[in-house]
C-alpha cells in the first residue's frame, strides 16, 4: 500500500478508524473523509502517533447529503490527481426516524445512498488510476429488507431494522457495482 492514496469515510471510530490505522501502517496516503473535521484532525494525530505516518489529510464529508458528497468529490479532484482505493465505511444507527437535509430517511441516506453517490462521483478518478479498489463495508446484521418501504414511511421505525436493511442494501449495491464494472471492463477489452 506504500504510496497508494485511499479515501476512507467514517474513519474517526470503530471499524473505519481501525481500517485507517492498518492502511497507514502499510504506508498508504490517507484521506479521512469526516463529518466532524475537528474529530478527524484528532484521529489523524492519533494515527500518526500509532503508525508514524505523516500522510493523513482530513476533508469534510457528510455522506447523508448529496451536496456535501458532490462538494467533496469536486474538492478531492482539485487537490488530488489519483485515487487507488475508496473505502465506503461511514454508517449510522438511529433509534428514532430522522431525515437528511435532502428529506431521505437518515440511516438509508448515510449508509446506502452515501456509498452509491460517492462511488459514482469518484468513479472517473478510480478508473483513471486502475487497478483501483472500492470497498463497501457491510455487516452480518444485514437483513430484513423491505424494498417497498426502504425509508420506513409506511411501517413503524425500528432503528435496528433500518440499520439491518441498510447493510443488506450495501451488499446488493456492491454486487450490482461489481457486475457493472466487470461488464465495462469487458466492453473496453480489459479482460
């Protein structure tokens, strides 16, 4: 991973932070895409202390907001010429139904649409730096998928079910993206 540039969403705690620490230890140049840039700065400092890495940039990103995702991608492309891996890890679990600034149920907006939109926004730079990787973090909690009510508009909101459903969608999103990218590689004669 030495010299590889990796964007990680949700890197300030849990799985995302551990991914960041491990990649930094392997020599990756990290971009920590954080909703809270102050916490991101503290995380970057902790990663540097733990790994000796001096290549950790913090950029603002709220994966529940379409505008924030678009702005992040625009700023990223203006500041960086390469992207070797995108780790879609940001995720939330809420006990009460909330909506994003775009009016979408917050867990679905963050955990699913955020992955999809950020990947779509950065796909050109990932293609330009092939072979590149996209990692969508899912969970063993994946399940309870109701495609007719993804936003819990009809049924009572249960936070664990919304989270489980979002992680099932992450799996489906990953499988669909893998098929599309494989087909595109075939069309371009890269297989």
